[in-house]
C-alpha cells in the first residue's frame, strides 16, 4: 500500500517511463520501498553510495539525468555541498529516520517534503503497471570509480527477476524466512534481496548501522535466519566483544563475497552458529553469480582445508547462462589443472544492459558476446573456479606473475592476522615485489619478520612479501579493501 501511494505521488511530480529517481539512504524501510515504488512508475531507481564525496554525488546526479532526489537527513551536509556543485534545481524528499544518530551539522531537512508528507500526497488506488518489455531498465548503479569517473550500470527487469529466483534456488531459501539487511541496498541493489525477499514472503529486518552489538540484538530479537556481508562484516561478528554477543540457538545462513574469509574467521563463525557460503559476482552481473556449492564429503577436512575449499566460488548460479575461464583474446578455455590462469567471462540474462551513456566502455566489456570481468582465475579438475586476482592486481616480479590473492591467503592463515591486502611495491631490481598490509586480531601481536618467516615456510620464496605494514586497512562502504590507496602507500615506502 505504501509503495503504491508513493508511486502515485511520484507520477504527480512527472516521474514516468525511463525517469531516474536517485536515492541516498541507509538500510531503512524507505530504501526498501523505493525498489518497488520507483519501478511502479516505469522509472529507474538509482541508489547512491552513502559514503561518496560531494563531487562524485554531483557527477552522478548530473550523469544519471536524475529527475528527483530522495535523501536521508543524516547525509545533509554532503548532499548540500553536492547540490551546490550540481547547480541545477531538483525536487528533494527528506527521509528523517528516528534511529539516526546525528553528529554536529547532520539532520537538517533540505527537501521540499518529508518522505511521509510526500507519501500522503499519493492515491491508494493508483493503477500502476508491470513493464511492457522485460528489457526495460529497472535500476542504475554506479561502480565505485576507483580509477576515473564511476560508470553507470543499467539493470533490466528480466535480470533482476532472474537474480531473485536464482538466489532462492542456490541458497535453498524457504518461504517466510527472516532476512537481515546488512548488505547496503545501494550495492547491486543489496544483491537483489529487496526483490528476493518479497518473492518468498520473507520478513526483512533493516539494519541502519553495521555494528556487532546491533547485529546480535536483531538476530536474537527477530530470530534472523539469513544475511549477507563482506568478510569485514564476518570479522566484526566473529571478533565482537563478549558483552556485545548474544547466544544463538538456531542455524543462521550467511553469504559472503569479496576476498575469501580466513580459516580462523570461518571456524569462529561456525562455532557461533553461522553457516557461511562464499559467492562471487560484480555490479555488472547483478551481484553474485558463482557460488562455492559445498560437498558433504568436505565436512571431514581440517578447518584450514575447508577454508581453502571455501575460496573456490566457482559453480555458476542457476540464473547465469554461461561462465568460463579462458584466454580473453582467443576464448580458448584454460585447462582444468588448478594452475593456468585465464579471465572469467560470462553471458546470460543477469549481465547488465550496459554502461549508461558510455558506448565505448560497454562495447569493450561486452566484446564478442561475452562480459569480460577483468578477474583472473583457475579451474580445478572438478570444474570449480577459483579467483586468483584482478588483472590489474597481478604482481610481476622478475618476469614472474604473482597472484596477490594467493599471497593474501597464506598471510591470512597466520594466527595473529585479522585482515590482509597485498599489492605491488616498485622495486629497482625486480620491477615489483609483494607488499602486505595487515590488520591484526585484537590483543594479538606480530612483527614484520614473523610474517615474512611464516610466508617463507608456506610458499615459494619469490612470492613472499618483502615488506609488511601494520594498521587499519582502507575500505569502501561495502567492505572492499581499497587497494589503489595501498598501492600509493607502497610507493612511498
């Protein structure tokens, strides 16, 4: 009823087929509703990362041709600055959430209406319609833009529908489960779960602040059964202070994407009652499209072996038509030897329509009918794919290719290591050498010499990091480690 009324109110403001409506919000009910109300008008939902700077937000508002902006008042200082840079008049709706914790300068209402005022201007009996064509755009998501301007990824209705149905199948989701919204809904539309949840009549529990105490309290109060998050979120939960934890007496299923979670984290999560599945995907593929489908015979392996197996994401979701690891020039699949690297190529209905107003980038990434992910991987004899690196993250040392992910997996097994990222450091003799940036487990210590010695015992000598730097790693709002920042730091060492 709320979505229908809001959609009605949007049409009164001229929002219709193909109109972009931008929204900058935390994981609150308003953002969930926007995933329905905006498409009900024929419009396109543009969820914007809440941690972006004002200049990037202004660029997105301009590039996306935004017709209207919905914004949470906690972000008003940044939004005001972005609007000043944007320089155009745009209708604004304020979300004023009573769970928001405002710092100085935050909380100002800058819009023409509050969300509830705007909603009340709509009609209960608004006659919304389904898309006339499945190829019609449903959302516009901007990639992080770590190099150059962010690109706008366009999703269509068919892809979003198939992502939802595929998730139900791949994750064995049952009707009326309880889903905790910890993945930001601005990130690949929350991996599609705002739509998936309705498909299976799930209860959605919104989580505004991703802190361990809140997550444990919500799990306990609502008997949460499913949630997703980057490894950083698992780290937060597993290493929470005892006073913030709650005893869990039911099975909780967790999806994680990004870098493989360490064996220590997986063991801790398992002991706490969480069953973690590792998945892989990109914004351009509506989120996760490969999964580590677990085999029962793996249960008898050691925790370290289980973690290594969990790093093999590579069974495709049922909603993805094809995935292969191949030479990106010849399209010859790599041998199933677990060693030969190739690029992950995909095609099917859960690949984006393209990049908005960027024909050149679209044609480059979609050449010869395949989406080129830029991720390098190997294929094992059993057909499982394992991501080895981004093509840009490969370290070339003395003419030898070194996978930063492979080095990270070894460093992460050190008992004092909580998080690790490995990047190339310029070297006069070798060209490049691996440099490891490490976050330690609370109350544990390690030295550079200890980490390097540990690596020497567990990998080929030329692959081990020559430098280890300790401290907090820079991360995006979705928990991804910002390697471009670390590369800059490595150059200064």
